[in-house]
C-alpha cells in the first residue's frame, strides 16, 4: 500500500472537519450580523465581484460548490429576501442570471467586516503570519482553490431585477 494514502486521507478528513466547524461558527456570526449564512455570503460576494453583478445560475452553483437544484433553493430564499434578483438572457431565454440587488450589496457590506474579523481572529489564534502564508501557498495547490468563476456578460440587456 502507498505510504501517502493514510496521510492523504488524514489531510482530507482534517480539511473537511475544519471546514464544517468553521462554517458552523461563521454561520452563527453572519446570522447575527445580517441574517445570512456563509453560503449566502459567498453567493453575494461572487455576484458583487462578477461583471454587472450577475452570473449564470449554473456558473454560480459551480462557483459556490452546490448542485443546480441546490442553487435554485438558495437563490429562491435570497430572492424572497430581495437580496438577489433574476434576469433572463435576451438571446437564449433558457439561460437565467442571478443578479445582486442594492439590498444584497448593503447586506454584503454590513456582514463583510464581521466575517473578515472572524476569519482573522480564527487564523491569528492558531497560526503565525509565516505559517498562514505557508498554508495559503499549500492550499493553493489543491484543485479549484484559485477558481473564481464568472460568467460572460455578453448578450445581456441592462439589469432589470425581477422580484
């Protein structure tokens, strides 16, 4: 048996466990700050960073690591809260975009400081700056670590958000 397998399995389990624990902790903080979850925050962040504040729903699902049906449920809640709107492509009405609203940008701004402070505190308690830099480098080697998908804004008319 390959001697790397136990270490690889241990690394994966530790990453998964740490991710789960951090997500639970940050969900509590973000819920208190703006009544959103970490996944909601990530959707709003991705949309805010995307050209014209919009992404194809399928690209957004891939970017935040949820299934197409999962993004539909997630966006339905964000739409009901008027943080995200829906827009159809003018050239292909099968293509639907998620669009961040002004309210969504406000919530993102209101929760970003809380989220960043929580991240900084969590890592500062456990790592020196040098260790954190090394961790960033090492994690950056994993597949998808640096991906930040955005969708082409071509063939999209000016933003009209449907509630």
